[in-house]
C-alpha cells in the first residue's frame, strides 16, 4: 500500500466527516483529471477547447481543477468538442 493510500485510510479512520465526503470529492476530482487528460491528448489548450464549444476559458479551468456540480450537458459539449463519446455509468453503492 502506498504512503498516500495509508494516509487516506488513517485519515478516514480518525475523521468521520473526511471519510463520509472522501468518495464524492474523489469522483469530482477524477472528472476534472479525465477532462484535462482528454484535452491534452487532443493537443488543445483550455482556450482552444473553450472556443470550440463556445464557452469562456475559465469554465474549462474550473472544471479541470474541481469538477464539482458539473452539468451533464457541459460534459457532453466537452466530449463533442474533443471528438469523444460521453458514457455515464450508474453503479451500486458499496
């Protein structure tokens, strides 16, 4: 187990609020990372992507740095602007 994973597990054990909110925060962060990586793989800057989908560049920056409360329609626009398909998956809570 990595040091980061050990820290997270220890923190979850000690901090109930952290434990309860960790998964949601992680998924928000993960969406932003996925968008950033897809944009970079497409060889686009944030401004170029923003221009393609007709939004302001700060929206792309905010989304990549903290994707909390992002609209599905915005993710669909971004996927289309990157010539990608958006897939949404619902799964059981563990």
